[in-house]
């Protein structure tokens, strides 16, 4: 492992994102208020950061793990793969928010700055190897996201979403901080690398002492990821937030929470230690079953498509927790692959929702009828994304669920696998409600006069949907990258 203060060049993606924020502010102060130019600056910064993240992922030094700032941060394939995921999610959010009527005229420069602020916090969180850095990154991500949730001033739903997100977020941050402080008190260090050494079974035989701090940290992360029973904020916040923000929250913050959870369970503790903690796997399996069941059952009766996808996001958090519950390498690799499949799938579905809202100002499933005739490309892409969310072949969602279920069955959690299969069948019902409205009902008269969907949205929708099919057919290379990332994470 390379350890030096001179390794700051490995944080070039983070510096580029932070620099893009400064460029946006400076451009605005110099009189640049055109949305398209500001969007171009944001996209340029994100694409550049994404390029360097991909390049860094393949560097031999990164495979060997590069320590920065005397252990504050660590650049490894695990952190780099998550940064790629964060940047792709943010890039999609910037692109479809540029044409969103929900953001139009509402301080668009500030919106982009807050969006990039959340992204930079998530990127630092993925690389954090010090508890203080973990908390600072977590708060950097959270504070900007609170503003985004309530960004549409004058809209009561958005204001309510902002208030709820702040209240739940403040409590969860406090609980997580208490858990981190207990870990520091027990182990005498903030360095997660040293924690991995000090929690070795020979030096720290009583793992029961770690149950309380780990539980408190899990509660804080459970809020961000929307695990049961910490999910109550998600439907209201997702429905009330601007749709581009909802799409970003459903992927970005969820992935950031999972990155920290995996680093704590598999990076700070060894596999033998996590499996030696009494009832840890069984408790996580129970929470996974409850999370996906609550999410899917609640989604059945939703008429609002954003609220339906919000409960769907809760259910998918449960599927991901299934992979975490097995507490082994196969489960972690499955979760990482599932995250990438979910990212493209969910962003593709939400892009269709954003485009349709721009045309009709409606989020009700029963009002979006006949879309298959009016917008064939967007409707086909929506169908592919919904099939992937369900877990049907030949989509990336099917491969992701296959790996998750395989890890669960190999571990011997047959009941959990059965619950997951039943929930998959349940999810098919509400996803097909959307398809029924799109393809088996005639468009309303007022929809015929709305005009065509902008070409830019068609390109973006197709660009997000194509990887869903590609990774559903040729998935081995992506899974290999996920395997490399998890291998770099495991504490030795």
C-alpha cells in the first residue's frame, strides 16, 4: 500500500467535481445565466471526473490500495467503482434536470452546485478510512441533499419533503455519530485500517462489545438506504421532491450508504469476525425480508408513479440487503453488480417520468394512457426498465437478482430466498399496471395535443436503457470488475 501526502493526484475526480462547483459560481457571478451553458459546464466537469475515475480504476498502484493523508482516505478499486456509479448518476440527473419544468427558472445554477456538492460528499465517503472523515463526508452529502429535497419553493409537497428529510436526517446523523464515537472509545483509534488490526479475534475476543456501535451506525445508514424500519421518510420525500432529485436520491444516496456499510462489515472487520457476531446474518436477513415485503405491498395500491417507484426503491433496498446478509464475498459482489444494474434501470425509468411530466404535468398512472402509441421509443425503454426492475431476462436486473439469490441459497437462507421470489412476483403486478396504461388504453384527447417528446430526452432514455440490455446479455466483464473491487476491500 502506498502511503503519502503526495498521492493527492489520485483524488483528481473529487477535485474536478469541487472545481466545477467553483466554476459554476464564478460563471454565474460574471453574468452567465443561460441554463444550457451552465449545464454544459456541469456535464464537462462530470465527464472529465468520470474519465479519470475509470482510468484510475485500472492503475496498478490503485489495485494495491493508495493511502492519502496519513490514512484519512484510501483509493482502491472499491472506492473507484463507486465513484463511477456516483458520477454516472449525477450526470444523468444534470442532463434531464436541464429540461425539467420542475426546475425551470428556479435558481438552476444553485441546483447544480448542490447536486455536485452531494456527489463530492459521496465520493469522499467511498474513500474514507477514518471515522472523522466518514462523518464529515456523510454530512457533506446530507446537508446538500436536504436543500435539493425542498428545492421547489412554493410547492407544499416539496416543502414537506424538505422538512421531513431534515428531521429524519438529523436524527439518523446523530445516532450514527454516537455509534462512531463508541467505536472510537472501544478501539482507541479513528483509523479504520488500525481497527481491522485491533479487532482481530486474538486481540479482541469479545465481539459482543461491537454490537451496539455497529447497530447504531447501521441505523444511521439504514435511513439513507431506506431499510425497514427506517424507510418511512422515503415515499413522502420522493413524491414531494422534484423528479430529477427523486431519481438521484433513489440511486446515489442509496449507493453511498451501501458503500460505507460494506466497508465497515467487510473492510474494517474480517469475514471471520462478521460471521462470528451472534445473529448478525439472521438479523440482516430478517430486515431484508421485511424491507422488500413492505416496499412491494405498499406499492400495489399507489396511483402516483413517483410514489410507486419510491416504494419500489425500498423493495430493491431489501434485495440488496439480502446480499449483505450472507456476510461473504459472493454476497458483496452480487450487491455491487445489482447496484449497477439498478442504477441504469431506475434512472432510465425516471427519465421517462420526467419527460412525460414536462409534457402533461401529471404523475398519475391512470392519466398516462396510450403512451405506447404516442411515444413508442420511450415506452419500449420504459418496458425494458420495468422488466429489469422485476428481474426478468434478458435484462441486467435478472442477472443481478440471480447472483443475489445464488449467494443467499449457497449460504443456506432458503426461507429468505423464497420470500425474495414471492416479492418478485408481487412486484410484477404494479409494474405491469404502468404497462397496461401505456399499451392497453387509448390516449386521452388532451394528450394528443401535447406535442412530441424532445429529441434530447429520447437520446438520454435510450442511452440509459441500452446498458440494461447489454449487462443482461454480456455481464461477465462488469461482474469481474465488481469482484476485483470487493477483493480490494477485504481486510487482511
